[in-house]
């Protein structure tokens, strides 16, 4: 706990929690991609087969998110009170639009996450198409139907694309920054870290954004 009271410790905590959440983001989109093979209902059923494990995982993610948010706000306030400096090692990192607006893209992602949970997890924003109230042919919650009908709404798809764009900007800076915080900021390693972070962010942007796009355009059908 004493480590977290210093700026270096807070930056390391920010980087570590961010990287763990990126891992979750990767796993989440892999699960979501089962929609292309009509396996989404089976995937969702497996996830909910062990409620204690699922809720324990959600609790861990909530703790990580809360810590990331807390340290992000603290570091932003500290940076504003002194010289501009984010949680990453600064010396090799050029100022970018994404880097200068991390707090704002993070705010967009946080607000969207609340809506996303109400939409697909708790299923209260669109109760008429809630998966829990509409079982499929095998008696499982029809998550596929819920997602299809949701993203057939242009407004909902547009909202998700805005959030995915914010996520892309946040990750395009955050991934490379977090690795630099761990010391990968030499002249040899920095180009790899920067290129890898940018590539990972754009791949995740495409992976997440493709789902509402193929549904709202009618490319993906049941």
C-alpha cells in the first residue's frame, strides 16, 4: 500500500490494471465473435453455468476498473497541478490526440459500460427483447436474438460505434504507455511497443465494431 502512495507506484498500478482489462477485452470480443457461427447462445449458457465463478470474475473486473479509474483521476489531477505527465514513461512518447484525451475517452468508455451492462447483462433497457424472457429452441436465453434486434436499431449501433471509437483511441495510447511504464522505453523496444500497441488497438476496434455493422447493414442474418 505504501508503494501506491507514490507517483511511480500509482503509475504501475494504472498500467497493471489497464493491461489486465485489455486481456478481458480480448477474451470478451472472442466470445462475442461466436455470433458469426450461431454459437452465441451456447457461449452465453456456458458462461452462466457456474454463477459463483461468473460473479467472482465480475467482482474482480469491478475492482480492477475502480482502481484504474481512481488512479487515472488522481494522476490527471497531479499532472494538472504540475508539469504535463501521464502514467507512462514520457521520454520517448510523442504527444498525440489520443494521449492528450485519455481522461475523456475513458469517461466515454465508463459511461458506455454502464449502458452496456444495463443493455445486455441486466437486460433492462430493452425488456421486450430481453434474452432471459425469450428462450431459444433448446430452452437457453436467446442472446443471439437480443443482439440481432438491438443492433438492427441504427441508433443503438451508432452508440456502440462511438464507444468502440473511444476504446480504440484509449487503447492506441494506453497499451504502449502501460508497457513503457514497465520500462520498455529504450530506442530498440519503443518502436515495437508503439507499433504493437497501435496494431492491437485497431484490431480490437475492427473486431468490436464489425458486429453492429454487419447486423445493421443486414450482412449477418439468422
